[in-house]
């Protein structure tokens, strides 16, 4: 298989605060809107890549601030979700969408298995192998750790205005999400979604299923509405705002 990435392309993942002491690994699956040089612009303008279809707006800035506030390690993806979505099963639903929120992505039309595999080998698997490496290191000696994935969501979708400020996504392990929901709801100014605006029970969900469930780690995803974190400063402020609730929920999940 011909390598997809060339010299000068960004790395497929980044690690922040690797030596963080918190019993929590933070992830950001849709941290970047970068595209490998070999794929050009995917056939869409930069303005489309900068929309939510290309990445989670504000997600990485909020996650970095969380990592600082909590002293937790963070792994972030290096390429646009339109190249290959790091929270979808490679080759499965939504992995390399031909159309995303009504935007046609010409470079994703009619991809062969070999082309999807090349994208996965370059941009998907290195990120997820790094997640496994850090989880191995953090849980060495039987240490208990949690995992939380940072995402962001659009204020409106399909003509529906979403009322939630934040959402907690989880499947069938309540250890982290239930105390996190309770802590977030202590702030009466917040509208908090429970598996809203998305659900971690959907079959396309990859990251939590692949990493946390086999290891029996307390886990969930956290969504923040994009109009609240549209600038670096706003995203950082929300990272600091969310940190106490997450810290408390992690303590309860591991007690």
C-alpha cells in the first residue's frame, strides 16, 4: 500500500500533557480540519472544511484547557473527519462520507476498499494506536483510570434549534456519565442533554466502544454547543468551566 502522507503533512495525532497525573485520558476525535497533500482540497472550498462537517469547532481548544485544568493527558486527531472519521468504524457508516450536511465531497465518491484502507492506515490507526499506548501506560500496575472524549455540536440541525448547552453521551456504563450529568445540572443556567444531541448507543460509535469498553474503564463523551466555543477564548473559558464537574465525576466513578 502506497503511504498517503508526504513530508510536510501534519502528524496523524498529537499528545498534550502526556505526563499528566490525573486518572483520566482526554481525547478529541475531530480536532483538525487538515487534509493530506495527496488529497488536495477534497474537491470542496476551505470555507466548507472550516464548517462543522470538517472538524469539531472549538473542541480542541476546550480539550487543551481541560487537560491543563485537570492535569490530564490528551490525545487529539490530526486530520479532518472528511478524510476519515476517527469516531466511525473504518469503511462503515459515516467513515468517509460522500455527502455531509448537504455538502457533496467529490474526493470521497466511489472510494475503493484500498483507498479507504490507505486513509485509515495514515490517519485513523496511528491515532487509535496512540490511545491504546497511553491507556496501557496509565493503567500500569492496576491503576484505575477514566476516559472522556471531547466533541462539539452545531446549534441547529435539520431546521431544529438545539436547546442544550452541553451533552453527555454514554451507552450502558453509568459510572462516569451519571455523576457528570448530576454535577453539570447543579448549574441551573445550563441545559444539559442526556445522550443529546447524539447518542453513544448508536452503532457507528467507535472510540468508546473500541477502547473503554474492552478495558472496563468508566467512560463517556462530552459535547459542547459550537456557538458557545466559536473562538479560542470562549473554548478555553468553557474548558475551565467544565473542569470542576469532570474532576468530581471522575473521583466518584473511581471510588
